[in-house]
């Protein structure tokens, strides 16, 4: 196996300027903050849903204890399962909407940063 020890020739690539480094650092910080914000939104949504489901589980136990006949218990349990399935489907829709919104925000920011970078390169080329 041969190793090429000659330096790479990049042609038009110039060394990074302090402004470029600063923009890179800010972009990295923005991405981290955006990821943290997204993670917290997911956690808030998930915990709110789980809190509600736990409350429904407690209500199920109370309703089962309160029922005196088997048919009552069957009705309570079937209603519980029907509501749970519906709520899980609704929550999945909320998570999909949240994911779409976060992806849209990220794409908007990346597009803005790319446009700014292109304008900066164009301005340096002119001057």
C-alpha cells in the first residue's frame, strides 16, 4: 500500500477567517440548542401523555372495584381499552406533527444560513 505524502492541492479554498470560524461556532451552538429544545418538547409531550394514561389506569382500577357484576367489569375494561387505543393514536399524530414542525424549523434555519454563506462568498469574490 502506497502512502501519498504530498500535500493536498485545494485550489480555490482559502484559510478560515475569524468571521467564518465565529459563524461556524454560532451554527454549532444553534444546532445544539435546537436539538435540546426539540428533545425537551418531546419529553414534555410524552410526560403529559403518560401522566394522563396513569390517571386513566387508576380510574380503571377504581371503576373495576366499584362494579358489582362481571358484565360491569367487562364494559368498564372494554371502554378503557377503546379509549386507550384512541388516545395512543391521537398522541402518535401529535408526535408526528411535532416532528414535522421541528424539521421545518431546522430546514428554514439551514436554508437561511446557506443563503448567508453564499452571499458572503459572493461579496468576497466581488471585492
